């Protein structure tokens, strides 16, 4: 082999990290992957695993399952067990964080085999990390020891980002994976996920490869190939098409480091305006290879050799749409309080609803006036934001698959038929009315194992709304930052303090986590309060935001704007202070009602500009009445809307709505009821159902996690108990599920 000969080899993750430590050279950038990149990687992995795990043949013979290709990386060997990454640092660091959070979950649930498997890829010898970047070590030690890493002024960007992404991964794993399938996911991840390693001969060779990849242009992308195809058929208009293509790229260059902006925009444009409605094949092909889809659908798009002018017109439509879409690109990156009112675009991006771009482009015609395009897009983004909030309040899934189903199955067909701003407002208003029900479904909703992001979002919007109404300086993005603002529990986790009022510890845990028992507090203030009683913390709350400050007696005496807000919105019974004799139950219920009324106003369709033509149903005399139009409410989810095993068993008539289930923990039976949509209602607490049996079990047990399918049982007339897992597996074996 020559000194500079390049070799490549495929590695599973287990092989990749087995007894090998990876380092980086001085010329490498810091760890910069953001929330979107990490969310996309983890979602793709979880979605691929779910597809794999639903095939019985693959479960019986995992080695026959298709491998998941995670891409190439470049390295050189410093020693047999020490490699240096030339390209691939971002993926390797992120995978390492995923391993660490999976290990934490496996330890909590009790999967020693999975813990052992993960230990082997996290460290090389039980002590030294397999991704051995010295700057990262303090953060990785904190994650390993399950303690918070306190970021300081001297911390690098890598350390700050590493801690933020670690917390994001912890939350997303809890949301995406059932505890029962954790060990299967771990095995699939280590055995079937593959990277291809390209080995450089030595450090100098590696550096030359790094320079080539970063300084001498990139490979042709699907966007480049599409442009080439269009140029080859446009005839005499070649120069004009080329010029307009580059103008389109400039319009999309909001972030110079975002190399995928053009690809994402063209995919969204094709999905919004060109793909066949409700055609999954079109969606898959556009997402995977947009230039091939355009070629295959050339006749339907009018891109035929006999009409070269159509190729130019296609690019002109792309350019016009890019110009109209540019404000939404900018709005998705920074919060701007201006007359365009596009803040919902940023909120949707923060909530992982990037598919909003497809819906916005479905509403915008390339020939729209810029002001009309902004108004249309604003309405679409506001509707999607409202959809997210209402789903969160109903404790329904708000993952990407749910949002994509809304966009592609409902919004795109609806918005393609809308010509004017009024058409969009009317169509979305009618849709909002059909979606409505009662917010009283959320009277006990609160913080659970997998919904911290949604609860923080609801608290942040309510907090910012009241601060703005009282003309106080505020930053809603700071409220959304888990490092700057913590979710504050009004009551510390000490059941003995309220045992006379609430003898049942499960009821106490549930009530303590309800929205009404929560608020947002700056991290440094939260740390200083520790576990003081509410009456002792109230004075400190007075220095914080209005929604927490109002708890302190006398808070509103010198605050005329707050008194006006309370009077105008008829909130005097709920936006108030509490004396030392108020019970925990009274405070939580009062503040739960306060939050629900604020949400009703924040996401009132008419306030958002949606034209509601049908009367909505009011829940009672204390509804917000300050707005000109009707107040929208929520509805009970329809059967089968959850994507859990319990919901599937309800749909297959293996379980019936109203079935009682029981979990025994430390010799105590905890009972619950299964609702028609698969939700789980604890008998002790009642109210808002839990979305998954894992969550309901964790609350009943007082632990972070629970293997719900194993631990919840149905009981027959003879008192014989059968686990939900056994019931499901029997149904699968018989073909009933």
C-alpha cells in the first residue's frame, strides 16, 4: 500500500467504539450542532427503529434487518486504539451523548445488559471516554454523575452547547421511546446503525483531506443536479435561468453557514404546490431525491422539451416564492416584535414544527404582493402554533409525524384553494371551529416524564403575555431557555408538609406537578430558594414575573396596569395572592384555572386573525369576554388518535374503553382506567389522562420511569392478573394485532 493510499470500511456503532478512543486535531471547529440537527438525527433514528421493531421477522432475526446508514467519516490512526477524527466530530459527539442518556434510562428501568453494552461504547476502559476531547470532559463527567453542569463565563461554546444538547436528548428520548423498548432500541442502534470510515494514511494526509473537503468546493447536491437538468432544457434562456437561479439562492442565504437552506426550500415548494395531494410516494421521493422526482413528473409539471419556456417559468416561480418566503426564514431565526407579527414562525421552529414551511408556501402564490404573502403566512403559522398548544393541553402527541400529518393531509389541500388573505383566514377559522372542544379537559394537566418542553412552552407564553399586558420588559426566548429559567414547583417535594390535607402520596405528586403548581423562575433564584415552603418563597417571587409575583400578598397594590388587566379580563378570582392559610389544593386549582383562561385568550382564533363564522361553545360565565369574537375551546380527542400499544389494542377491540388496570408497587395497588383514545386516568387523581402507561406508572410509583406494559395488569373476575405486555404479545401472535 502506498503511503497516501486511502481505505474505507463500514462499521456498526458497536464496532466503531469498541476499545477505541477518538480525538480531534487543533484545526477542528468546536461542537456546534444545534437543536435542529440533534432533533433530526434522533428522530430519524427513532423512526427507523419503530419501523424495524414493527416487523415480526426482524424481531425474530435482528441480523436480517436493513442497516441504517449514518454517513461517512474520515480519520487517521495515531495508535491501534487511538484514532483522530478529520471529519465527523459533530455526529460522533452527538452519538456519544445519546449513548450516555440511554445508559441513564437503562439504569433507571433496570436493563443491566443494555447498561453493559452502553458502557462498552461510552468508555474504553471504564474511565476514559471513547470520544476523548479534553475540553468536553467536565460536562461529560456531570452527565455521567447525573448532576447539573453549571456553565460559567470561561466555558467554551462546545461546553455550553454540549450541556444543552445533552438535556435535549434526555427529554427527546423520554418522549420518543417507551421504556419497554429501550433495550431493543439499544441493540438496534449498536448493531444495525452503520458509518463508513475513510482512513487517511497519517496526520498530514488527513489535514490535506480536510482542506480539500472544506476549501475546494462540495460534491454535487440534488439542488445542483436539478439546476443542471433545467439548464439543459431551457434553450436560448440559459443565461437568464442561471441568473435567476443564483438570485433565488441569495434570497435564501439568511444564514451563510446553512448549506441546506436551498434544498429545504425547494422540497417545501414542491410539496406545497406540485406534489399530488395525500400521496405518500411523492412525499418520500421529494424528501429523498428531489431532482429525480422532478424528472419523473416532468409531464405533469409541464417541463417538456417542446416547451423550453416552461423551464424558465419554473425557476421564476421558485425565485418569486423565495423572495416572498424570505421574511419567514428570518422570522424563524430571531424574534422581532414588529407590525408583521411573525413570532409564531419562530415558536413553531423552536417546537420542531419546521414542516410549517410547506403549509406557508401552499398558501402563498408566487404572484402575491409581499404584504399579502406575509399576512397569509402569518395566519398559517398562527394556526399551527395554536394546534400545537391545544394538542399539548389535551396531552396528545405533538411529534413531527403528527405535525406532518396535519400539514400534508389537511392544510396543503385546504390552502391550495385559497386565493386571497380572506380566503386563508376563513378556511383556517372554519378549521379551528371544527377542532374545538373544552379547555376543561386540561384541569389537571401538568408536568410529566416526557412533556417538559410543552409545559415550559405553555408557561412561557402565559408569562410573556401577562408581562406584556403590564408593560414590563420581558424576553419570551429567555423563558424558553431551560438554563436561564427553571420550571419552579410552588411546593417542594415534601409530602409530610401537607399530609393532613392530602393523605395519598400519589395525589400529592400529581397535584404538585399540575400547571397550577408551576411557574417560571430565573435559575439563580430557583437555586437560592431550595425547598422552602410557599409562604417563605412568596416574597422572592415578588421580584420575578407577574404570574409568580402575584402570589405574594399586596403585590398588586402599586401596580395599576395589573389591576386594569385583571379587571378587563375578569380575572380577579384567579389572578390573585394567597394567604398562609390557603390549602395546596385551593392554590393549585385556582392557578390552573388562571392558566387555562390565559390560554383561551392567547390562542383565541379571532385574536390570531382567523375568521370564525360559527358560534363557539362557552364553558361558563367566567370565560374571557374582553375580545370581540367568540372564545375557542378544546375538544376531547377522537378515538385512536394516540400512537401507543394501548391505543392500538383499543382500536383492535382487544381492550375496551373503561377497562380498569392495576399496578402493584411496594405492596400497594394503584388503579387506573383506559379511555377510548388510549389515555390512562389514575383513579387516585382523576382528570387529564396520561398519554402512555409508562407515564401513569411513573407517577403512581413516584419514580422517573416505569415499564408500563410490564407493570400494568388487567384483572379478570377470578382475580387473575395479566400484564398489558402479555395481552399485546398474545394478540400479535394470533394475528389480532
